[in-house]
C-alpha cells in the first residue's frame, strides 16, 4: 500500500508532482491548517504531513496521528510543531533550512534601502497629490556602517550584498570565527562595539533565550544617534515598546520590520509612526523561495516514506534502522555533552575537537559528531538540527576535529568534547553506563560523575572549607530542592567543581547569590 501524505497549507504544485512521481499518494487541502478540529479528525489516515506556518502541529493533533511517520515543514522555522510531542511518538520532523535564505536576505536589503530614502511615505504622499520634495530628505548608504547581528547563512548573504553597495560591514556573532569573518569581508566585533558604531543594524539570528530582546531598551540606548534598524528574522529580538520610545525621541531615525512579537500583527505599538516601515512577514515570499522549499520538503518526505532515508531532521540523526539501537545511547550522550559545552561557551569558537575513545570509535561517529554539534550550537542557534549543524559550523569557520583512539582510562567507551574559543579552552567528557544512561564523568580535567538532569547548576570554586555548606544553604533558603550533588577537585586546596541537579528553574537572584560566595570563580545554569 502506497504511503499517504496530507498537505494542509498552501504549497507549490511542484510538491504534489514530486510526491506522485515517487509513488506517494497526496491529498492537497491548503485551507485545512486553519481548521484544527478537522485536521485532528482526519490526520490518523496519513503517513506524512506537509505544512508551512499556518498549521499548528500540537499534542492534541499528534494524539490522533496513529499512522503519522513524518512532518515536513517547508521553511526553516518549526515553532508551530511540538517537537517533544512528535519525538515521543516516534515522528520525524523535517525542515528545509536553506531554501529561502536569498529571498530573506534580499528583503532585508530592500527594507534598508526603502528606510534610507523614506520610499513608502514618499510614495503615499505623492499619490495623495502632494509634491513634498523637501520633506523626504534621505541618507546615502554608500560608506555607511552596517551592523549585522547574526552572521550565519542569511546574515552572510546580507553582508555580501551590502559590501556590493559599498557599505562597511561589522558583525556580531559568537560563533563566527575571525578567519570566516575575513573570508566574507566583514569585521567581527562585540555587541557593544556594533551598537556604538553602526549606522544601520540588521538582525539575522534565531529567537533563543540568549537573543530575546537582544535590542533591549538598554542596548537601544547604546546605539548611535540616528541609527536605523531592520528586522527580518524573528519577532521578539527587539523590545518593541523600547523601540517606539526611541523612535518618538528621535534617537532611532527609522526602523523597518517584517516580523513582530505577535503575528498576525493586526495592531502593534510600532504601527503608525512616520519613520516605521512594516511588512507582513514577507521574508520568504517570492515565487522562487516558495518553489525551492516546496521541492525540498517533498523530496525529503518522499525519500523517507519510500526508502527510509532521513535528511534535515530536527529530532533524529541520519542513520539506518540497523545502526539505531547501538547508536541511540551514544547519540544522547554526544548531544548532551555538546549542549554542556555550548552553554559554557560565550565567545567566538575557533575549534571543536571530539575525541572517541574505545568501542564507541567503531560506531558511525559522523552521526555522533552531528549530534554533538547540534547540541553545542543549539543554545545560541535554536533552529540547528543534526543534519544542518555541520554546515552551520562550517559557515561560522569553526574547525571540527574528530579523533578516534583506543581506550586509555577506566571506561570502555569515552566521548570528550574540547572547545577552543577566544576566551580559552574548555572540555567535558562522558560515558554510557550499563543502564544505558549517559553521564558526565569529567569537566575541565576534574573528575565528577553525574547523570544529566533537566535543570542543573555548575559552579567552579576554590577548594576551601565551608563552601558546600554555604552553597547548599543558599539553595535551601531560596526553596530550591537539590536532586543530586556531584563534586570534584584537582588537588587539595586547589580548584573544585560542583554539578548539582535541582528541581525546577533557579531564580536569577539565586545565581547572583552563588556568584557572591567566597571563592566562586564561575557559575552557570544548565538545561538538558
């Protein structure tokens, strides 16, 4: 029996043709994404679901999807898909991470030019029968400084186009290496430097806890007077109320947004300002981009449903069914070690070395490395998956070194991730024990064994009497319950570490208190 795919959003007819050519039955109902009750009622009849942004794949929908094997998102963003719920049901979630990069970059450049010359307002005035030549005094972009926040695939294309327009480009991206920056012709800077120097600022970073309100009221105040801001990435990267205040005061000369905190944006604090340009999330809206992502998602889904091949999967690596049982616990270990290292890294990454010791070196280490990279990059780049992670790392000039060697210590199989960044080096090692659970066993050369937990606290400190009591007491006073407590040190009176699993989130004020304890060198909240 041929696999069946439901297309519940508007998708190019080219996608239907590909499915049919590959022997997949397809049901095209482009308005169904807005009718969640009907979608829930019929989803159980399909093996695949192809969507864009309108369809919300919720746990309630997935609960009825008894035959569903794959969800394909035509585009990069998958925030309309409940990934954990899909993963729990064994449903592969795919996206097309690079299909609309050029289109989005071109829209950002278009908005920048329209902003510089006040084109929308001038057009409205002229068509209203006015002739206000003296009112619309724009600025040239030649010779101006463009600050790019997020210099991945799209940001690099924007930088390339801006250089062609004879602008100077500076970029803030913790994962952009100095060598990569040089190769694409941009100057790598810290965020504070970009804010103070840029004449135009354009955002091309995903929405993560680290990037939310990256242009906060405080950071907008640090910008150059007369700056112009463009956002074609994600709503919420800019504090909209703070931007409106800066527009009203004249500190920000103008802004152009394609994305908003709440969409569809039928009302917004930014609407109505004379120096504001707004478009309805058109970044990917060209015929070429729609065709590209439709073709890609159809090909990927058809390959999976007919041949079992997995590509651009958000929640599963590209491995065969035969390899999966042996790889699964080590994939979990590699992803968590990568996440640990990523959450501990703030500055530009030069090199990532992944060492496989013992029997793990006989497995398909490319899948393990992809999982480690995805875990490492995801704290800053939430859209990264195990397939796109190697390409994303290459885009940022991060050198990836895989080393396989015989077991040298107490573990039959040991995985170590070593990070070389602009601020120094960091390493973390882990192993899979007989119960199949991944554990961290060494951090920065100090032995400390602990299972990974959803919420953890890492602290490095001087090995002095009384620290543990003060630390635990501070958590207790704040009502934070300790689940597990792992300790290690390099020598008596030397450097020590604590890795603590806690129940629930830890308030920021508690971390401030931990940092203030005598002897504390570093503290981090970790999420797994």
